[in-house]
């Protein structure tokens, strides 16, 4: 009794889970939707994530998990990435469609 019925139930649950998880990927896109270019919200989230990475690197350095050389390399790289994100955010905010 536990063979085919349980298999079908598990299969139905997994199918529903796949549909739920992939729903954002399958959303309809309008012709004017420029999903390739990140919007302000995405860039702000990336900025905050980069700031967290910088704070984590500082903490790791202060607790001795990172050597001075490793910290300087990681810090320089993270700061360069943060600058690029900030520049992209400035460009995105300067677009006429995002004028406030």
C-alpha cells in the first residue's frame, strides 16, 4: 500500500515545489522591460552586501583571522568593487526614468 500512492504524493509535492520556486523566473516580461540593466533597488542591495563584506573583512583582520597582507589585498579589492557599484548607482539614478 505504501508503494505507488506514496510515490504519487511525493511526486505531486515536489512538482508543486518546483513550480513555486521557479515562478519568479517564469514571470512575464513586457517589451519595455530592461531586465538586463540592474535597477536602483538591486544596486542598493549590492552596495549594502559589499559594505557587509568590508565589515566582515575588518572583523576578520581585527580578530587575527586575516594577516595584514591578506587584509590589504581583500580590502582593496572590495573597495574597488564598492566604488563600481556606487558609480553604477549614480548612473542609474541619473536616468530620466528614475528622476525624483
